[in-house]
C-alpha cells in the first residue's frame, strides 16, 4: 500500500509539473523552445515631417501628423530572451482643413506589414514583468489627398524602412500578457517625412 501511494504521488507530481510547463509563461523555460502567440494593439502614429523646399512651410501645415490605428500580430517565443513577430497595421484617415489659410483640405492614412526580432529581459523573482527591445522592418503604404476648390488630388506610395523600439510587458496569467511599446520608424512618404514614432498598447495570448 505504501509503495502504491508513493508511486501515485510521484505520477501526480510529474503530471502537474508537465501541465505547468505547458501553460507557464515562456520566460520560465530555459534553452530553446517554440511557444506561439497572437495579439492586437492600439497604435498611435506621430509623423515628423520635412520642410517644403524653398517655401519655409512644413508638410505638417498640409497633412495631419497624428494617426490613430491598430495592429494584429502573430509571433513565437523561441528562447527566454528571444522571439520573432509579424503583423499588419492600419490607421483611420486623419484630416486637416483650412490649409495655409485657404479653404483647401487634406486627408491621409497609412497601413502596412511588419517583421520584428524581439529581445526580452525577465525581471523579479516571479519574472512576470519583462523589458523588451525590438528591431525590424516595416513595409508601409501612405495614402494622401488634397482637395482644392472641390477637386481632390490623390497620391500614394509604399516603402520598406527599418525600425527599433523598446517597452515592457506584464503577464496577467500564464497565457495572457499586457504590453506597451514605443518604436522609432524611419519614414520618407515620398519625400514628405523624416520618421514616425509609433506608440502601442495591447494584449497577447500565448498558446
């Protein structure tokens, strides 16, 4: 009877440990592994525009420099300190009226695809809080139009630029975390911009 009890206790302990390992945050594991996740963020884009050559006017006098949007992404943690992530982002149209003291108006929006390497640094005894560093690429399409005397003039263009960022995440459960990031993204937008700062806040679910 004693031998049976010990064997049963050992089996339960092993199964409990296996279940914990399957559902625990990725940062509780050592070595390489594969833990996929999906997520979504609210994103705020702030564009740093260039001056219009020879005019003394900045392009932010013509186009809005702030955009509200969001992203969806999929990723995988492959090590306690490393992961990879791909996503799609889109913004609402952002408008501006009374351009340069006239009745002209403009509208612009951006969308695109991203691919990033994610570096993690778990902190504390529980390691539920992690610092994050990111480096990657963004394929961005900018779409803009200016309406003068009721006539719209539209243009759009795509570009692939690098981006870097930093932030943090906190594990609410073994599978769910909340994450905030700020990224610096190189941008040109057809000669209009110098860069874009992207601030995001969202949730991730790890399988």
